[in-house]
C-alpha cells in the first residue's frame, strides 16, 4: 500500500459528543457521577420531571414537577447517602423544568463547580 492509499483509507474521529452533563461533588469535594442522581430519581412515584442543582459544596436543590404526593423523606435520604449526611438539600416544587437552548431539559446543573 502506498502512502496516498493508506492516508485515504484512515478515518479519525475528532470528537464524540453526546449529552453533556455537569459534574457534581459530594460534601467532601469528591466527584460523584451525575448518573447516581438519575438512578435515585428513577421510578420515584409521581415525579414527572426533575432537575438537580448543586449550588455550592454541600448545598443542593432538587426541583420536582409532580403529578401527586411524593415521599420527600425517601428522596432526601437517598440523596444524603450519595452526597454526604451533612448535605443541605432543598426540595422545590415547580410547574415545569425549563427547556435549554439545546431543546432539552438539563437534569443536572452545577452552579458552584464543586
């Protein structure tokens, strides 16, 4: 194979992009995978939409759009298990989670970058 044929046959990926999700941190500053929050919220009764926001280290807000009563204690305990028992978690009820410029809802937001 000559060089021209070799160069023509090689293909490289410059970027592989999917949905970008902010990184979140627990109360000790350790990185926690945002998918953990998704696992916690998966199947929670009466939650239609949700958005988890890290405001600062140890300070979090979870916005819930619900179709009925939710078990706040269960949600809070699950989050404390992942984030640290000293986490401050505010649960806020909203009518809808806003759509971002990407036409998707951001389900994890880090305002404080850890």
